[in-house]
C-alpha cells in the first residue's frame, strides 16, 4: 500500500463517505433537514419564528457567537475528558451539542428557504421555507470542497443564534 495514502484512510476508516457518495450525502442532508425541521415546526413553531428572525436580523453576531460557542465547547469537552468523572459528563454534553448543531442548521436553512422562495415570488409558509431550505441543504452537502465551508458557516450562524438568544433571555 502506498504510504502517502494511509493517512487519508484515517479520515474515513470505514469508507462511509465513499459508500454514500454525493447522492447519499445530499439525500441524507435533505431528509435530515426535513425531519428535524418538521419536528421543530410542529412542536415549537413560535420559538422557530423568533430564532429565524434572529438569524435574519443578526447574522454576524450570530456567527461570532457560534464560533465562540464552538471554541468553548471543545475546550470544556477536552477538560472534562482529562478527568475521570468528567468522562461521564462528556457523553450527554456531546448529545446536547449535536442537537443544538442540527437545530441551528435547520434554522438557517429555513431562513435561506424563505429568502429563496421570496426571490422566486412564491407565497408560502414556514413549511414551504423548510422544503426549499432542505433542497439547499442537499445542494450544500453535494458540493465537494466548498460544501464543508458553507456548512461550517451555516452551523455557526444557527448555533450562535440559539446561544445568543438563550444568553439574552437569562442575562436579565
């Protein structure tokens, strides 16, 4: 085996990315965005409205809050792993972090879907925005190089909107 190829296998040791391919990643992003978004709109529609408004009104502060949250999250997780007791706490922390990540992504894609629908002149509800946003999520997942960067920015804005809104509500 080529020694230069071995480190590349460590990034995807089981070949999941190769097995799914572009179509599988795009389908997974579309279906995941639709599923999480449908649950969010069905059970927390008013809160989704407020958070999408935060994404629309404050994208740069949301992005900066998202970057800060990522840095703090990684530092806290590493410090917890270094302690024996902290290892027990890291698992729920990672679950909560993943949930906030996916919800944040969906918030931004609902916003993007709404902007795209307005641009096309379509009159639609948040459900239509979700559908158009899920299509954008699929396109982003299918982009080979730029998709990762776009996904990072999207998740940073979404997570930042959630954390910034939570912080402001608990600040007073």
